[in-house]
C-alpha cells in the first residue's frame, strides 16, 4: 500500500509541477504528454519495470490499446526503491531501439518475473 501511495504521490508532484505554469500552457507545451503524430489520443504510461503494480497493469493497458486502436507511449520511470529499475529501463530502451518487438516482450517478461 505504501509503495502505491509513493507512486501516486510522485505522479501528483509531476502534475502539480506542470500545472504551476498554468494548466493550458503546461499541457499544450509538454511533449511528454502529447500523442504521436496522427493520433488524437494516446495511453501515456510512466512505468518501472521492477514495479509489481506496473507489471499487473501492463497487460490491461496493452489489451485496451489493441481493442480501441490507441497508441501506447511509454516512458521510463525507475523508482529508487527498486534496485534494478534503472538498469532494467536502460536494457528495455536499448532492446526497443535495436531488437524486434517479440525480443523486447521476452526481456520485459524476464525482468517483471
């Protein structure tokens, strides 16, 4: 429960920092929150590959993206409480850039196990 609360607190700090500029400017000018070109909406995911809550949410997000044809934009968000999260994020990003998507799915499955 405490880990979930920490994750929510981090997300709220991010949102509050964005809203400090003013809600319209923060959302319009922040490239992290924009969908890819050609899409009106996207599922924006900030995840830690070592986080059990993120691991439980991943299949649901993928299923929603497939069912509703919505692109998923992933951002690495390694949490300090997970000792291998930063290394897992680097490995996943490298794999994403150099390997096929089935290889990346296999690596993510190993990391999240």
